[in-house]
């Protein structure tokens, strides 16, 4: 009898709640709000580190249970989740290793504890219990402008933070309290931003301090600060104070409705938007490149890889300097999150700016003030320069004469109308070579690709002009391939004719061994264009071209040869893999719910019999025939039940599509089948228990 190996990959069985709190897919929402604070351990039963932590985890639970919340502390519950038994909870959070210890406040994730002893874990928890009750309260100004009470909050932003980057966040609320209220959401966000020790330090400047305005002063806040309850004010350094106004600080009020929860906007979504808004607004719109500020300029945040640089010479008139800085500030507001906007003073006493200007080769006295864009890819080590166009026969662009020069150049860059600087050999080589070619490879390729050859018919390739068009593509098509490209990328130009040919071939519906395969759509988008750049970031594009498969709304990396034949074969193979699954009439993975159905699944995993001895083989003379490596049967199952069933089925479909048999020729090539079985009726599991794939009970 041929051997059959059973692999249970996913489990989503329903568990009943018990003390201490056990979080499951069914009761998770109730567990999250059992107390104001809930400290959750995410464990996997097979994880050795989880087993090592368990005694310390029990000690933490005993310590919390034995201590009644004192005045000035929030109540805390301890809970744990078996991620194998509750995959729905597991997939909801960004859990990449085990164990993970997360703190939640009224359902919102606050932070992750790295402690692995009871002492360290309790030390991490205690200050967080006291944070919200002890938040600072500030008064509203009695006349228009920022009063000292609010301005002084910036002084608590830490001595390591340069003055230019100091900020504070103040919430203005009308007194409405309780879980889910704007005040409660703000308090939870403040707790998630707080630093309690050097171990909490993150890349870049520490988070700003948070405070709440006296609820009886909302009218003053609206009249004198322009902040209407419920609302938030970010107070930050005014880096443009010498040209914009006389104050060293400026206040930014949150947009109306930022803290509003509705039927279409959950508390989690509101909190995420508020966090993003605060993280954006805490930084000044423009920042001077100085020795003090330099360590924080490269902090990882939206736009940090693109720098718009304005070089200011010592002999420029105050009027022109004002005009250019205001234009840079306006552009910074317009393209926030897409780049960092920096100005550098050059000349005597400004070594940082002078040195950088020299390294970037901006030209002599006739070329400054100047503006340029430097785009870097830290992962690949690539740097690309973008400059203003130069007149024929001139090496450098003329000096800026007014705000229009800056506005035109920056708008052109973000509209994709400025080519990489071809006059700089390093930049040109990197721009053409991209992530794969490097500087030397790019230079060689740039020479090869001067002639792009005949025009390519791309009529069967859909061009995506926005993130919305990408979403529509996924909704309207079951399967497809999407290319993220850059207009200047040599590798993208090489792929272009083959990609178009594959698109044409895949427009046809075909039949393979009686299986009808629908047409496959191919599309592409410019990942450097302002309207689709964020889509590229969401897809984690880190080189060009990048290819992504989408199947039933789920996107994953393309694995296959990037030739017309390779693309067509890979995409058809994805379709065939899906067609081989046990599917319902709606095309979704069918769940085996009876012993008979489970036995049917097990039969699909039976490998074919080994090859017989060739004709004329005589066992007595030739010995026992050895057929060599034979196939090994493997059945990979999603074990599902309850609310997590849909998640588990989608996950299993994607695993099946992306599965590639390993090279184990000495044992035998795996004959793998995929399926799903429900545990709602224990009788259905009997064949699996009998085969040894599932433990009884």
C-alpha cells in the first residue's frame, strides 16, 4: 500500500472563553475590551521560545491578579492567543515571530513588549498603566496666538532633539469620555507614542509630548487657536520664521472630522489616520541642512528617500531669499509625504552646505541660488540626480531668479517630466542600470540601449493611471499580472516587447486537458509617477521592473522567467493549479464536512503507483527491480471552523498557487494535494485520526 503523509497546515478551531482570558476568533472583540488595558501574549504551540516564556508569563499573570489597580492607574487584564487555533486573530496583526506580547487599550494596539522575564515585562507594563491618568493638562490662550503654556510643551521633547525638530501635540475635547470617544482615541494614541526609557527609543527623533486642553476652555481654543473640539493641534518649530512671521513656533490644526467614528470608519481606521496625521505634521515643512539636524534628516518616514534641495548663497538679497523660501514651503505643503524639502546655506561659516554643494556639483557663483532633487535607494545603494534644464552649450542651469523657477521645476519633477541628470556619469549609470545593473552595469547598458528599436504594440497591456484603477482591475478580473516600471529604466525597456507579446497571447481563452482557462489580463503602471508612486510603495516595489500576480484579489510576487514564453506558462500554471483544487460551483475552496468527503480528499493525495519493471526483466537473474525515486503523497489541509473559515480558505488558496515542489529526488517528488476540512463535526475527522494526521480529540 502506498504511503500517505498528512500535513495539517492551518487550524481555526473554535475555543471557549475561560479564566485566565483566552482570546479566540469568536470572542476576540469581547477580550479586547475586558479591561481598559489588555496585555496579550500571542503563542504558537510548536514554538520553543513560547514554551520557555510560559513560566514567566504565569508569574506576570499572578502579579497582575494579586494587585488591585491603584489610584492613577488603569485596570489591566492578561490574555493569550493560540495563533494556530485562532488564525483570524493572528492575521489581523503584523505578527512575524513568536512569542509576541502586545498591549491594547480599549481595543487599539498600543505597543509591543520585548521583555522575556517576568521582571522585565512588569517593568514595561507599570508606567503604561499610569500614563493616561497623569497626562498633562494645558490652558487655552486668552487672546489670538500660542500662549506660553502650550509653547513650553515643546521643551519636554528631549534634549537630544534639535530645536528645529521639537514639537508637541495638544488635544482639544468637549468633555465627552468613554471607550471610542475622540478623547479616548487621542489618549490611546498618546500612550502608543510615549517613551518611558531608552529602550523605547525609535529611529529618528523621539515622539513629541502629548497634552490635553482643559475641557472648559474649548471656546477659547476655537477663537484663539483655530482648533475646534474635537480636534488636535501640533505645535512645531517655525523654520521659516525669519521670512514668514515673527514667531519661532507655529500651530497646525487638524482637519474637520479627523477624529470622527462612523459606520464606514472604524475606531481602528480613525486611530491609524490620526497617527499618520500627527507623524506628518510634527515635522516642519522645510528644514535647514545643518550639522545638528543632519542625523534626523534621513529618518525613515514618507518621502525620506527623495530630497528637494535649495542652495542659498551668502550674497543673495533678503527679498529673493524670502521669495524662494516661501516658494519651497508652498511646494513642501503641496508634495508632503512625497519628499523632504531642505535648504542649505553655502559660503563662509556654512561648511555642511558648502561641502554638499561641492559634492553635488551645482556649479559656480553664476549658478546659485540653485534647486535640485536627489533621489536615493538605500537598499540598493543607488543615487539619482534631477536638475533644471541647462541652455545649449552651458554646463549648469542659470541661477534662480524668483519663485516661478522653483515652482516650475518641482511641479515638472513630480509630474514625471524631468529626466535624470545625464551629464553626471554616476547618476546616469545608476538611473539606467537600476537595482540590477549598478553604476558600472548601468553605464554599459545605457550605451547599448540608446536605440530603443522599433515601436512596440502594447494595445493588449492595460495602463493603470491611479491606485483606483488598480483596485478596479482586481475587482473586474480573477487573475492577472501587473508590471511596476520606471520610464528611464533600461531593464523595463528590454522587457517591454516580451511583456506586450505575452499580453496578446494571454487574451485568448484556451482548453488544457479539458480544463477551460479564461483570458489573463496584463497591466502596468509607472511607479515613479506622483499618482501611482504610493501604489508602488504599498506593493513594496524595490527595483524595476517588478512583476506582481493577482489572483482573486490577493497580490503576490511573480515567480517565473521574464520571457514571453515564461510569462505565459507561469500565468497558465497558476490557473491550472487553482483548477486542480477541490472547488465549489462558485470557484472557492470546498470544505470537506463529512467522513466521506474527507476520504475523497485523502484519495486525491495518493501518488501514482511506481513504474513496473521493463519487459524482459527477470527477477531471479536481474534481481529485484528498483524503480528509483517514487512519488510521495502529501495532503495539505486547512482545518477550519467558525468565523475564521473564510480567512483560512483564502490563505490556503494562495499557498496552493505559490507552492513549488522541492528538489528531493533521493526521496521522491511530492505528489501534493490541497484541501480544507471542517472540525464542526468531529466525525468528519475520523479518517484523518485513523491515518495519523490529526491527534484524537
